[in-house]
């Protein structure tokens, strides 16, 4: 299975919102490690905002939406309070905001592909 990561297009916002709903369905019947809550986080509004700012990316496999991520360029205040092992200029930092993998694609390398894409962006 080949996974392709790309910046989202406007048509992808609805697909990502549907992915979030599918994940909420899954998390209601399984352990909810990220503690996401339907209607609160993540929502279609998160996908729309990510798209509008040019920060929403999607992963496709076999012609289907397999996952998505929003990469933020700015670090929140909490990041400034951490003693990092290495000082990296802010323009070389991406913060993973919403990383979502469709349950049908769990353990198939989709999350890894989304993270590796971020590593190659800078």
C-alpha cells in the first residue's frame, strides 16, 4: 500500500470532518487515549481553520482518505516553558496539532507517513 501525503484542497475539508466523526465513533467503543470529545475536539471547524491557514495535510492510500494532520507554525506559550535539549529557530519548528488516522488504516504506517512528511518540510 502506497501512502501519499499532500496539502489539503478545499474538497478535503468535508472528508477530514468525516474522518474526525469516524474516529469519534471508534473512540466511543475503545479506549480514548487522546480524550477527544465529539462536538468539542476535533471538529469540522478545526479542519476548516487548518485549511484556511494552509496547514491542513491529508494522507491517501488506495484512493481513500487514510489520515490527516494540522501542522502549526507557532508554538503555544507552554512550549516556551520547556527546557529543550536543543535550541531550534522557530521557523524550523512544526507543532503537530491534530493527527488523525482512519480506523481502517490503523497500524499501516499512515501516522508515520504524516510525521515523516513534517520532518521533510523544513
